[in-house]
C-alpha cells in the first residue's frame, strides 16, 4: 500500500473537522470511536506564539501572506499507530525543522461502492505543523528535494510503499485509464458481434411479422416487425450495460486483491530480512532496540503534555495521584499502540527518564527538580503499575 504526505495552508475549520467537534454528513458515526487524537497546542495559540517570536527575532511583524501553520493529509494503513505518526513527526522536525503539534487519525471516512455496496474506508491522518524557522523566526523555505524527502520519511516511518512522484505517476495513471477504456471497448465489441450474428441468423427471421392481405398474399407488417426489433435492441442494450457493470466491478476487485497480495509479499520479505539481520547481528539489534525505545519515550512525553492540556486543573501535588496518572498513561499507550509493558519497564529503569517524566507531568516542565523521596516512591509503584 502506498502512502503520501502533502502540506497546505491550514484551514480555519481544521480543528473542528480533525477533532470532530461537530457532526459531518460524510462520516460514519459508528466508526468515529476508532479515531485517535493528539494535541499539544491550539492553532490560534500557536499562531500568536509564532507572531511574537517573529517580532522578537527579526524586529518585524509576520508577513500577511505568510503561512506559518500548515496541515498535511497522510495516507495510512488500518493498523497505523500514533507511535508511528509521532515518530514521523520527530523525523520531520529533526530533518526538516517542521514541528508537528496536532495529530488526528481518521478511520470513519470513506464511501460505499455503488456496484458492490461495499464500504471503502479512507484511512488517513491530519498533521498540523509549525512552519516557523526556530533560528531566524521566519517561515521555513524548502526546495523540491525537501518535499521529496518528506515522502521518503513518511514511507519509512509508516512502513509503507512510497507514492510515485511527478510526471511518472501521472503517466501511469493515464496509461491505466487508456487500458481500462480499451477493455471496455473490447467488451462492447464482443457484445455487438454477438448481437449482430444473432440478428443475421435464423432467429432474426422470427422477428419478422407477416400477415395475409385481402388477396390472401403474405405481406410484412412493418409496424409489428419494427416493434419486435426495438424490443430485442432494448434487451441487448440492457444486457450490455449489466455485463459492462459486472465486468468493471470484477476487474476492480481483482486489481485490489492483486495489490494487497503484492503489498503482503513485500511486507513479508522486509520482515524476514529485518528479523534475519536482528538475529545474526548484535549491533543491529542494539541499534533497533534503542531506536524503538527512543520512539516510545518521545510518545510518552507527547502523551504527558496532551494529558496536561486536557486536564489542566488536576491537582498533581499528591504523589499517589501523580503515580496513578502516569500508570494510566502507560496503559493507554500500550493498548492503542501495541507497545509491550516490557518496553515501559525498560524506559523507567533509567533514573533520568523517571525524573523527567514525573517532572513534566507534575510541573509541565522537565527541568523542574523533583525530590528524591518522590523518585523512590515512584520506583516502588512502578513495579505494580508499569
């Protein structure tokens, strides 16, 4: 399955749509609970922050035609996790300075196939990003190869095939359409030849109506004969249209199945190669393990910020409350992203991680000092919860 990412200027109703703040007629309400959301800051608040920073760094106001906040729609799989998207967000920031501060996974959009009546889901995610250069305060400037890099990062982080870019993709699409039209034409020609052969056979004579005239001679009744031929043509036309629709539906299903089979073959091949490398090379195993744990750490930090954003008035001065909330965060991330608890145990073994997470959850600032007594209690509680 191919993926793609495309950033455009954020729309005024972006948060309303992304976080389902109202009902839309093009979504399936029964699937909305499967959506996932993460937000670090509101768009309006982020824009104010960007404008203030621009004035501070450059001494000038942000240009009116600037697009400091942009939004991308990313094609995903049904089982794409928030962890993978957070990992993509981190790579976009590290490699291209694009800072994502909102993510919404949508699994309730799609359409019903008019022929098969089958629901065709449109799995995708919305990434809202800060497009300001943190060094200069100006809007980020990217070249064409940067946008190509975005596609590479997206495919890599989501374990999907990269979409074909540029004129090659358009050419393949045109060639595909031509092929489909040729197939349609072939079917119609076959039906026409069949109809023509039947009409030129003995059966066509059965459509001719003859009656005796007043002299007792057999004469063709033009009106009745024409009516018979029109009836036959209507029947054939209906049959042609039905066969054409059935053919299109079957061809579409076959193409979709072939695509899925190819995708699965590629995934199996990649997994086999990766597993072989992990089992035979201890250096690669250590590197992959660190990369995975770093991604989980990043996700935990994001979720802590999100938790503080959602529940800003919660009193976190009580140690029991703090430890309980930290445990719930770990449970939520484990369930939604298929993260084993052994990964959280590994992360919390690191004393610095424990201090940073609890400080971030309690004060909203990972640089705050957290007393040693709380750390020791947290370690004891960790054995029960995390």
